[in-house]
C-alpha cells in the first residue's frame, strides 16, 4: 500500500502497539496516481522511517500517474521487492496482506509460507469484480476469467479473510466458492471490519483546528454539508439538481473539496442561478471535523454501482457520524448504517426528487426527533472508533491460534 498518514493501517498499528503488539507496516515508496515517490530511498531497495513511533518500511516501487501499465508494473515491483526486503526482519507470528492491490495479498501468503506463520488477507476492493461492475470488461473475457480464478485461489489459501465491508460473505456465496456449494472456502474464516474514525483525534481537531466560516455559522440557514472529492464518482450534479427542488428557502448546500469536476459544476451554479449551493474550496483533513460538526446535516451521493450491494465503508461516512448530525446517503447500498442506527435518511434512488423529499422530511422534524437522530449518529460512530475496530482485529488474530 502507499503510505497514508492517518490511514486505516496507521490507526490499527497505533492501537496494536498500545496493546503491546509489535507491528511493522510495509508500504510502497510511490505515491498513488501522482507519478512521484513518497520518500527518497537513497538508491536502496527500501528505507525504514518511524511515524509517530510506528515503523514504516517503504519498499521500492516505480511511480505512475494513472491506471495504465505503469501501475500494474508498480504492483509487480512491490510483490517482488517486499519479499526481498522482508528477509532483513524477524519472522512474524501473523502477516496481513491488504488488497490495495491483489499482489500485496499474494506476497503475504507467500511470506507466511516462508516463515511458517499465519496470514490474514484483507479485501478492501473486489478484484476483478470492480472491472466487470463498471463495464470495463465482460465477465466472459479470458483475462477476467483468469483473474477470478486467481481471486478464488487467494481466498482459499488465506488463513483468514477480512473484508472492509459487511457483505464479503455474501460475495463468496454468490460466486459459489464456499464449501457448502462445493468450493474451497470455509465461511467460518470470513470476517469484516469496516473503515472507521479515530474519535480521540476527531475530538482533538474539533477543539484545536476550528474553522470559522460565516456561511457555516449563520443561524438563518439549515446547512447540509459535504466535505470530500469533487469528481464524477461523487455525483455532485445530483446535488445541484436537488438544490433546485427543495422547498424550504432556509436550506443551503455547503460543499468543501476539490477535483476535476469543480470548475464545470461552478459554471452550472452560475449559469443556472442556483443560489443555495456554495463551493467552499479545498480543505485540509484536520479541518474536516470542525466543519462537519458545525453542519445541521451531512450527506453524500454514491455512484450507481452494483458493488455497493455488499455494503459501504467510505472513510468520510464515519467522520460524518462522529459529527453527531443526521446523515443522508443517496444511492442503493446493502447493510445501511442509516437503517441500523436510525441516524438519518437513506435515499435508495439516484433521484433529485427523492433526495429533496428526504431533506423536506428532515426539515419538519420537531426538535426532539432531530436531536435523537443527532444522538444516534454520535452513538453509531463509537462502533467505528479505531480502538473498537482494533479490538476486533486482535480477536481475529488471536483466533488464528
């Protein structure tokens, strides 16, 4: 994986170390999609750096700018080089391979054989199912068939399979890869741990990285806040369409973030004279807790993708919950946190009309109902605190025996 300060594995490592475990994170030297190196290896195959007392080993991989051949070669670099670099370190008890790309998982299985230790394969994205779901390749394509076969092999060789979304077990059953249907995979070794939020850091940022914004703090408006990327996948066009339909003049959409769709969307706002949408610009990550905590409600729109039937694990959703405000999710998805915790509205249809109706419903809630929804959001976030999630990971590790 490419290094991300404050990412999933950073937080796992932080709390595992607090619990007395020895942890080393091996990650790629290149920055994902930025055609540059995250660190200077000084001509070597790897370099170790300590980040907040967490040891990171950066493994040499080539830089790449897009999803073309260089990205695939960068994956191969990691697969080959991490096995060489690992020789310099003591034999572990457990190796976790995370599918930032599949070869990282294959490397983990191979290394676990070398060291005669257990392995956990962590699945964050479904490969090659994503390629099929987005219509890039047909499931009958010979290459895709080979990749499905490799995926099945990967799951069969893993000692435990850890999905970041709840429906991973459903996926295995749907493919008929489980032992009950004649496949090689024991459903008993499948687990899931969502992405989450470090509530200690969230609360600290709320106090120490306060955003003062006159639009956000204006009591005359009901502010629905989005903070994240502004790209085609984020479907901001639907938000503009919805803004034109909401009936209350108090409703305003405040959108923080940047991306390749921003300029076009700003043009739409000007030309269509959409008065209740404000683009607030790019924001640093540590400022997001303050922004979403000052919102009256938060929201995001999903891509129209069949993959979401297996569940969601979007990083932004957990910060939105931690804000303690109602959350509106637009788009079909399985295992909805909204349904589970009654902390907002889940609009299944990709429809501006239905989104606007949900906002209208939110606006007419009495104060007690609104505050209960806020409380439910805050309580839900506690289930996704990385301290809690790390305890789940420890349970999986200890269960390996």
